[in-house]
C-alpha cells in the first residue's frame, strides 16, 4: 500500500441537521481545496491512502476488524474455522475487509470500478476475484459464475442503509449464499428503531424475526467517531442463512 499523507481538515463541528452520509471534509491539494462528502467514495478511492487516513486514522473506524473477530468467535463456537469458508464481500471497496479475511477464499463485489482499481493498487492480494457489477440487476450468467464459487459466507461492512447498497442488491447477494452459510453485516443503530420505516430497516427487522436467518450474535459497538468526537454506534450481526429472501418479502418493502 502507498503510504501517502493528505492534507485534510474538518469543519468546526459536524452539523447535526445533516445525515451521516452528508458529512464532509476539506481536502487541500496543489490546485486548491475542495469539499468532499464522506460517501463520495470514487473521489476518495482515486487518492492512495486517503480512505485509510480519513476513516481509520482520523475517525477510528473499528468495523472491519470487529466484524472479522466476531465471525471468528461464532465459527469457533460452532467448531468451524475461517479457512473453511468461501466469502462474498459485498461493497468490497479497496479491500479493507478482504485483507482481514485472508485465511478464507474471498471474492469482492462493488458497483464502482474506482473501487476495484484502488483495490488492485492498494491490496492486490485481498481477493481471489473482484466483480464490478450492479447487484440490483444481476444477469443470469454472472449469477451462475458467482454461485460456482460455492459461497457460504456473506460480509457487508459499513455499506448498508445509506443508499450505497440498495435493498434489492443486498437481497440478491444474500440469495447467492448457500443454505447454512454465514452472514455478517453491520448497520447504524437507528435502523433498528421502530420509527425507521426505510426499506433496509424493514428488511433487517424481518431477518431478525423470520426463519430466513438464524441470529448467532448481535452486538452494539462504536463504529467510529464523528468529526467532533462523538461516538457513532452501530450493530454488528452474525447469523446463519436458513433460506433465501423471497420475492414476496421484497415486494412488500420500499426498495430505497
């Protein structure tokens, strides 16, 4: 990985009126300075080391390692090992999660070719294969190729619930995993509140109470800090898939 240091700064405080995905930082470069949203991933990935500097050094994101450690613990409780798994990492980005799953066979999936190029640049050994595709509209040929990996684990870390990965994209990916396969994802804590009626919140609540997923571990933890030092809490879930997410369930959800 290229250890390049970028000149970044934050506003005095993170405006509480803004959604978390609307937060931004100031990037200063030779041609001046620009405001970059935290979720402008393509612009961030195009600059070596910026993603890590922003989220992991400055904002202390703990989610990939937390998810990996809990998956390993649940597997150990079930007398299994990470090396036995074939993992699909949804929203793979530049390979942060894939790198931590190096004991397993891992394929990455992302909608952004900028992410794939950043992964090839920064972590070329993170994945056994990397697919750039829109999982909302997965064609049959590519779906068959992915299934040929005999995938028995899905990871999706720090990518759900803000529109980065729509409900249908997550469901289509979930359905590629073999029965009894493992599922690991994290979500902002407010998505489990009764008042949240967004499509993804409703899907997660369905997974928690239906026979689709057997929950083995659900934990609230500090995902990262905000730019003004407040703790941002998420839930991380480790479960075992029992069945596909049905078309009938998706038809009843707002697919935002």
